[in-house]
C-alpha cells in the first residue's frame, strides 16, 4: 500500500546515522519487524525505493533510524521538515507472529541487535515493555557513537563494542550464554546471525536484510535459502519474511 507522510524531523545523530520521523494517518498499523520501502528521490536516481525497518510507532508517527552508506540514504538524509515522503508499507511479517506469551512466562527472552539491526529490535523491545514482558537486550556495534542508549530507557541491557569504547569489548555474541530455556530474537549483519545459529537456545528467530527490488514479492531479488530436508528452497525476505526461524536458514 502506497502512503504519503510528512517529515516531522530528520535529525543527524552522529557522522552517519539519522533519526527520521514521519507523520502518518492515525489508522496506520505496523508491527515490530515490519519495514517500509521509501522513495528517496523525486528523480530517477536511485530508481528503486529503499527499505528501512520501523524503529518506533506511536500515535500516528513512524520513526526510522538509518545509516548513510550510499546515494539512496544520502538523498534520504537531505529530506527536510515538511517534505512529503512516499513509501510502501508496512511490509513483511513480524517478530510478534513468532511470539507466545505463554512461552515467555517460562523462558528467558533475549533480543540481540547488531548495528542498525537495532532499529527493528528496538521496536520489538518497546512492544514487550508495553506488555510488561521481561527480556534482556544484547546490543553490539562498532563503537560508542553507534550505540543509542537514549532510546533504551528501562531496557535490561548488555552492550558490547568492537573497540571497547562502551560496554564490553568484542562481539556481542560472545556475551550471550544461551540454554534450553532461552528464546532469541535477533537482527543484524549476517555474520552475527550465523554465530547466533551456533548458540544453544529453545528457539531462535531472526529478521533478515537482503537486497530488495520491488519489496512486493515479484522480482525475487531478496531471496534467501531455507532448509528442506537434504535440499533447500528459496524464500522471499520481503514476502515470507523478514522474520524466519533462524535454524531453518542457510547462511553462507
Ligand atoms: C528489510 C530491511 C530493513 C532495513 N532496515 C534498515 C534500518 O532500519 N536502518 C538502516 O540503516 N538500514 C536498513 N536497511 C538497509 C538499507 O535498506 C540500506 O542501507 C539502503 O538501502 C542502502 O541504500 P543506498 O542507496 O544508500 O546504498 P547503495 O548505494 O544501494 O549501497 C551502498 C553499499 O551498501 C551495500 N548494501 C546496500 N544494501 C544492502 C543490504 N540490504 N545488505 C547488504 N549490503 C547492502 C551495497 O552493496 C553497497 O556496497 C534495511 C534493509 C532491509 C532489506
Ligand atoms: S524484493 Fe522483490 S521479491 Fe522481494
């Protein structure tokens, strides 16, 4: 569904990361793990929309947290207050589709966020907090500039940075001790998701980011491989995902 929303702010948080708020109709509904596909430019470059997880939704406002890495995100960073943004969404499934309140009473819920994967995990953390469901957030990034503690009020958290400038030094996955009582929800670089595959847990779910064309199930540019016995199937991250049972996914 194509939507238009007015930019409320598009604030630079550090050298490369921006925090964007868009006003949407109060009837707009979105769940944690879903994303929107934004037309970042009024001309033909870049031609394709760019996908971003919803970082937060409250009373008719969608927030996204994004890193400038190329032309599309640079153009997005130039959007100003009052500009109108054209986007498709919400797209994809949600962490909530895999969440059981009954299981959460008996198990330990761990959320794991790596880099900008924090965006979708943050929205899910707020959802859990709202429902008074206990969880622990493991949050890793390159350095302290890329950890946004200001958005983590009341989160039980473990932080790790590659350079040790905030929290523990090293990969966030080194600080997760899983067991059969643990349910993990995660989003981040594929290398992080691959490491999490080897952590013991009752269940693990991950939101995947892949290269997207249409974000509508048609172009197949976003496919990843899912185990099917000794063989595999292709699934579309934009349509069957973005959230999958992590143990089913073949990460190369
Ligand atoms: C479902 C989904 C949710 C996302 N949510 C967020 C978010 O919340 N915050 C955020 O900062 N980013 C997010 N991303 C990534 C974001 O969409 C890309 O960073 C953006 O599209 C890059 O556009 P660009 O034109 O600036 O860069 P491009 O010029 O397209 O690419 C610049 C460089 O980044 C690489 N690159 C681009 N996209 C990807 C990708 N999907 N995976 C791996 N490498 C890539 C390219 O190969 C190239 O080297 C998400 C992606 C997906 C699929
Ligand atoms: S992006 Fe086109 S099918 Fe997923």
